[in-house]
């Protein structure tokens, strides 16, 4: 598959001696991509390109690029996977264990109560609806009786799983707080690229 260059745009680099260039590409299926390059040898030694998502018009996701000092440290704070290394993946574990790692015990009890009260998936709401939607997406079915069995089993075995959602939540919150603080500080050191 070939890509055609659809355009280039350049701006002066921070030292003023070279350029930073954005190149737009389009392939045979009209899928577009772009690349950025620091063409100044001095700035290339001093900076690296970093990006972060920015929600654009009508919530179309796009990336914003900036320059950051090459020696600026990467995030090295709390990571959930360091404390609980098992990745929560609906395809890699029994469904009731996925539920235990994804929802709190009270959420599962509420979902079970709703599953016991309704006879049709279309009448579900909240967590019970989310569970049904997930089961349908991955297993092509969402029967009340099957969901009731899985959620009931998850409620019974909840505290047997050491990395249940209630144990994961404080670590997730700590990581989120630390990453938010890290990103706020990192952005202070970024030089935006307006291409």
C-alpha cells in the first residue's frame, strides 16, 4: 500500500536556526496520517516531540504536539499494574471474575437485584445494562438467566479475588491523582508547536 504526501507545513524551531515540519499523508483507502520532524540538528538534540489528545470540534479527537526537553523525566509514580499485575480482560478470564475486577460489590448486588426483578434485557438500566451490553458484545448473547448466574457468582466470590474492584479503586485513584499532577507540571515545560 502506498501513501501520498498531501502537504507539508513548517515553522521555525525554538532556536530560530531550523524548522519543525508536519507532513500529511493519505493512502489508497483515503486514510490520512501525519508525521512531525525536528529538522534542526541543535533542537533535535535538546527536544523531543510529545503529543496529547485534545477534543476538537464535535468531540473529534485530535492530537496536539509540543516540544519537551529530552531529559524531562517520564512518569514514574504509582501504577495499578505494579500492584495488581493481572490485566482486566473479558476474553482472558471467566466472566464472573471480570465482573469482580470491574465493579464494586454493592454495584454487583444492585445489578443482581435488578436482574431478579426484570424479565427482559431491554428493561435493564445502570450497571445491569452495562453488564448485559458487555456480555452481548463479547459473547453474542445477553439472556437474563445467564447474566443472573454470572452476577450471582460474582457476588458470592467477590472477596475471594484479592484484586477486586474495591481493592483496585484506591490504587486507581492514587495513580490518577499522581498522573494528573505530573501532566500539569509537564505541560508547564512544553513548547507548543503551531502547525
